[in-house]
């Protein structure tokens, strides 16, 4: 997988679920609830916030969890320094413990290592992706609730919460899709959360992403051992 493909994949997994789904409630005594926002409004705000990330030094921590009795979690820590320096650490829980993949991109050169192995230069490659879909013969009854809560305190930042909860009701079960986006006064992501609960399988999946904007982030090329 090429350097840009890996990084774009990380961004897609971090941002696009929020943009596409637009489905931990945090409260503050000064927060005010307002129902008046449309899906299109939120879509515009999230896309603008996504574009702003191209010009800022930031760190994001993405945690993927499932609650289906199997456990499991994946954590992705991403750092970016404009215009193109990137550092990503992906931690996956396996039967043998935690596996770590780390990527660094500096001055057009990509580097990768697994766990504590030596750094290797990424020499290109190809990646492939596939999507899985499932359908149910019965057409569900779909309902949607939208909520805007202004002035919450999240991660020591003041932010507005945009929340969408969509329910697909079938004869014998319901699937619930929840999306929450917290944006600060500058229109930047503070936190996002997407959660899906499948009624027939009793499985729930949740992904949260927390953002930190820090101009002191530094990303340097690692030392490559001579072969």
C-alpha cells in the first residue's frame, strides 16, 4: 500500500463515517438545547472542518470498540504537521497481545515498522478494499431525531454537539444508528462518535475520535539501519 493510500485510508476511517452517517452524552449547566438544524447544515460543517485539518498541526485518537461478547478494540493515533508530515500508530488487540503498526511520512518518503522491529522504507505497493452490504427483505419504518446542544465542555473546550439518532424498525427488531459531532467555536472537530446497535444480533459497535490541536507536534524521519 502506498504512503498516500495508507494515510487517506486512516482519514477516511476517522472522518467519513461522521460525514456519511451523520447519525457518552456530556452535559454542562450552561448548555442550551436547540432542535433547529438540518442534515445538510451538519454535512456542510463537517466537510469544512475536514478541509481545515489540511492546514493545522493536530493529533487525533480513534478508538473502535465492539460489545458483542467477543470484546476487541483498535486504537489509531494520528499526527499531522502541514504541509505533509504524518505519523500514524495503529494498535490492534490479538490473541497474542497487542500488535502495533507505525507509519511516518516525511519529505515524500514513507517509513513503516511493526511492533519494535527496525524501520523500513515503504517502496510502494497496492492496496485493495472491499465493501460488504446486507439487505433484509422487509422494508423498515425509519424515524430520526436531531438535537443541537450549544456550549458543552468537552476535553476542556467549549463545543456545540450535533446529534442524529436514526432508528430502522422491523417487525421483530430495530437497528439504531447514532452519530454525534462536537465542533468548537472555530468550526474544528473536538470529538466525534458513531454508534450502531443491531437488534437481531444484539451487537453494538462504537467509534470515537478525540482531537487535539498542538503546533508543537514534531515529526521527523526515523533512523534506517544499513543492511
